[in-house]
């Protein structure tokens, strides 16, 4: 008699209901709890507006984290919400991947306004039009300012909405899409738009995304002062406590598989780790597909054959692992970075091996582009070449 | 593999809490509320419209519910409506 972690009556229900149950539950694994506590702490910090960057590998549970924090904020603000119906506790939107190579701000503002339940988004006007009521016209009678052109009016409307609705946090999911643009516009301009929105409306903005978000951090001194980084990592096999936690997470998940038999995945734990690169969210997606297949085949448990059929291919897993490892190496706080900072502040290096540190301090020589026709600064041979 | 130190993690309920319905428009306090110099309705509607970056007419047309009275933009002061007013006052 296997011990079920799910309600017994679920076994009599149709497959859709069982699949729905498995999809909807969330396990509180240690890294998720840690990130959750860090994010709530960062949002409730009384230091005014800030930008919070939450980054982690794909499928680690970032969206789950966002939903959890939203729920927490709503619950904690319940009393205030009852008194002031004009307040919106929290708003969240997903930054859309642009159709072209450039990120569309107009689309962003529209989606943000929809997230704030703003009425009449199509009828926003710029303030000039509103103040002069009839806009300026040139000698041919054509309007000089088109009241519904540009993205300005919708941006002003968003600022106004954030000011009046006062959300505790504004979440931007998939924020790595903000980095997608043509070469013309700099990365910093992109983030400055968000930053000025956050500062004008005095609202905490939380940017949630994959490691592609990393170039956004620390673009300028002011942004560094105002931004908080939260790293939501995967479980690393090389750390024993991480691996144990991963095993426990898989164990918890398998006990919640609403099947009559007992699915034992622990003998295949390494295989699970290999294909899910240590992300619990990916394991759960995988098991959801495995569960659907098992119910389709009338199997009473998820066995290794079903697992193999629903696993990601080696290529897919390798791709995910490569991006993740690259991201992790960017994040890690290295001694090298500290030395560089101390050198900048004329503090002297910390590490005992001073000489190699000093060598590392020098940034790689910048490639100076030479102008066409300009010669390299070298000495020319003078005189007449002697005939030997 | 030792199975004796296996632990299961708690599950989180992720259903969103039910919050009281939010107002459709911003909460803006009328100027001089509670005094004889309280701001008039048209002024208030204009300010709400400005906060929403829409014209007062659009706000009235789309957001103020229809009543039994004939639908008319209270912000319009065109010749047409004035003519109608004159015609009405003559009778």
C-alpha cells in the first residue's frame, strides 16, 4: 500500500482533474524559500523606489516565485485594500518578445496599463493637446501635433496610473526581452526608461528574467545604488547539500503523482538531474508530461521508460546547461573582482599573491580603431639600404 | 543511496487571495470637500479625466453610466446646443 501525499479521492477522478492537481501544486524547496524571503525583504525595504533584478536559469521557478510573492503582498495589504478601493496591491506584466529586432516601448506601456486595469487606453491624449484643447495648426490647416501619435501620451498615462494606484511592486516577467534591440540604442537607455518610470512614480520595479538579464545590472553608479540583485540558482550537483535538496524535491514530487502505483524515481535520480540540469521547475514540467503519458497508456506508475520518452533531448539539455553555466560564471563573486575594486579605491590588494593580482588588475588592452589612411606609430628605416 | 534521510517538502497553496473589487477610476479627493467651497462636478470630472490622460468628454461618454436624461456632453458648448437651449427657453 503506497502512502499517497495527495487526496485519495483524486484517483477516482478523470485524468484531466488529476493532471490539473499535479500542475497546480507547488513544493516549497529550500532555494525557492530563500529567494522568496529575499524578494519580500527587498520589496518591503523602506528605501523608496528601487529596481530589483531576479535572475536564474530557465525553469528554475521564477514565475512561481513571482506568483508567490504577489500572493503574499496581497494578503499582507488586505486591510488597506478594504479601506482604499483605488489602490492596486501589485501589478505584473510580461515583456513581449519583439516581432522585429527592436523592443517596442509603446507595446510595453500598453501592456503595463492593461496590467493596471486602466480604462480607455485607446483614447489617451498628450498633455499639450489637453491644455490647449485645440492643437496648433500650420498655415495649411494641418495639425502640428497628432493627439494620438507617438508613445508619449501612453507613457504619461502609465506614470499617472502608477502614481495614483500605488502598487507595492510592479513585476516585469521575461524582462530579458528588454535587452533585444538594434545596435542603435544603447542598453543603458533601455534601462533608463524603466528607471525613470520607477523614480517618477516612486514604485518598486521587479525585473524577472533569465541570465540574459545580467548585462542590465550595474550600468551606471546611480542604478547600482538603487538596484538589488537576487540570484535564484539551480541545485548544483557538486554541492552535497544541494544534491540532497534536489533528491528531496524529486521525492516530494513523486509522492504527489496521482497514480495508483508507487512511482520510484530515486534510482534514476542522476538521469533526472542530467536532463533537468538541476532545476526543480523543469523536473515538474517533465513529470507532468510523464504523468499525462502514463495515464494515456493506463500505466499505474511513472516508470523509467515513460521518463525517457518524455525527457528533453540531449541537445536541448546541453543547450540549457551551457547557457546556465555561462550565466552562473558571470554572477559569481570572484576574488578578482574584489581586487579590482580595491585597486580602484587605492586600498591595496587583499590576496596574498600580490604580483599575480596586480597583473590581473589591468584590464585587457582596448582595441583602438585606427582611421583609414593613418599610419601606425612606428619608426621608419632611414637612409639608403646598403647593398650587401 | 541511503533512503533514510529523505525528507518531503511542504506544498504551497498558490491560489490567489480574493481581494475586494478595485475602483475603475483613480481615487481623487474633491477640492474643498466638507466646506461650502467644494469643487463642482464638472471640475471634478475634468480633473479625473486629466489624471487618466483622456478628454473629459470621453470620460463622460464611456464611464459615466447612462441615466434617463437625454445623452448630452456636459462639456460641449457648441453653437448647436446653445441654439437648442434658446429654442427651449422661448417656448
